[in-house]
C-alpha cells in the first residue's frame, strides 16, 4: 500500500513538473473574455499559471461602487496598474513586479507624468487591502489594469499572462504595453 502511494506521489509530482516546464509555450484555450473559476486548492495549484481571467463584466443592475472608492479624488480619467502581492514573496513574484514597473515606465513616461497612468504595488495581506481579493477575484499575485472615468471605475482586467511571459522579458514587456495601451485609448 505504501509503495503504491509513493508511486502516486512521484508520478503526480513528475506530471506537475512536466506541465510547468514543457508546456509553457502553450496558450490556454479559454477566451480572454470569460472567467474560469477554480474550485479546489489542488486545481488552483495545478492551474495557477494557466488560468485566464480577463474582465469582470457585471450587468449594470449589479454594479457596485466598491473598487471606485479607492480612486484619488480628482475628476480626471486614468488607468491604474495595480500589482497585488503578499507579504512573503518569491523570486518570480518579485520579477513580475519589476518587469511590470519597467515596462510601464519604459513605454508610458508621458502618461505617468500627466497622471493618466499610475503604477501601484499593493500588499493584499494588509487588512486595508484585503477587499481587493474579492473586488478583482484574485487567486494569486496579479497585475490588474483598471480604467477610471472621473471618480468611477468603469472596467478592469487581470493580466494573467504575465505568469506565462515571466521568463521572456521582451514578450512580457510587449504584453503589458499592448494591454495598457488598450486601456489608455479608452480615456477621453
């Protein structure tokens, strides 16, 4: 019995390693406009880097103002790029924050200076930031773009592919640049 359990554990670990290192280039078949819900911790750990959660689309009748309460009190439209992390941070998480900041600073210097774009890293383990977990349906460290028109948040997108591109800096930069540009084009 213990030998068969040992084999099961060994082959499960081998399968996870195979999925992580040999299938990195494959794209998820899910549409970027759909949400994928992970139900168990096992599914979460297996799919953490592959799940695509693009935009949270809520019918107007169900929209709340909760995320918008964190917008600065000016009336300008803007995009905020949040990097959500925990207190304990791995090398990959630090790299994602670093590359996100570098890409935004490299391609959007003028927008940052004009206040049309902000980059805000936030620790979601701090009590005042824990509401973001539900607001943006976070399940891991995430780069989330939010579009604000005036004092109201009107859209958001979790850039989950940062996990896929973390080992390819130029592709990472291009992905962040393209997604940020799409949001900046929606500003009046």
